[in-house]
């Protein structure tokens, strides 16, 4: 059934389609912060302590991407669980808040209620994140060579935009 048909049949309202945006906004900042800072700090730690042949290899980027996804999943998963439950309650014409749903999940199922699907989420996103960061870092090195600069800090802003866009698109 299309969105237009759902709206016409009044099985869902336009407002109901955006239910969960608030919880997404609340969790998105911390989740993205953990994601990027875990990736960056892990990458730097591995470069410091890895064997010399690994310092600029894809192994560093793959491992850092893996840990970034595992750590940030602590935020992404409860956000998705609450958001999905909010969206389902719209179909049941229930007026319940995100906070009430989270509280109910914790009361009924413990932490598992908020982290239902964490391992499945990792199974889906970890391979993508690992491949993305390996591609992204390779593209940065390629651009450094192409633009004749010694460090990635010397790359212009547009090269980061192009590199991240190409890395993301190449995996789809």
C-alpha cells in the first residue's frame, strides 16, 4: 500500500508519519559523536601501536570502523526501537510518548527491550562501515598524491566531500 493510499484510508496521518523524529533528534547527536570519535581515536591508537606494515593499511581502517559501529550502536539501537514503537502506536491510534514507551520497554523486558536487534543491526551496518572507512581513507591518500600534499590536513574541504560521497556511493 502506498503512502498516498494510507493517508486517504486514514490508516495513518501526515503527522503520524513523522512520529519519532524527536527521539531521532535527541539520540542522533550523541550517536554520531561516539561514532566519529571512536573511529578517529581508534585509528590513531592503532597507527601508534600497530606493527609498521599495518600503520597505513586497510586493517587499521577496518578495525576502527568496526569499533565505531559497535560503540555507536549503543545509541542507534534504542533510538530505532523507540522510534519504531512510536510509529506502530500511531497505527493503533494511541497517544503515548517516547519516554513512556522506553519506560514500558525497560519495565517489561529490561535493557533487552531497548537493545532488541542490536546484534542484527551490527550484522547489517558493521560490514558497510568497515568498507566505507577503508574506501574513504584510500580515497584521501589518493587525493593527497594527486594534489601533491603531504598530510590530509592540507587537503581542501571539497576533497573530503568528494571522498566521503564516492566512498559511500561505491558501496551501494
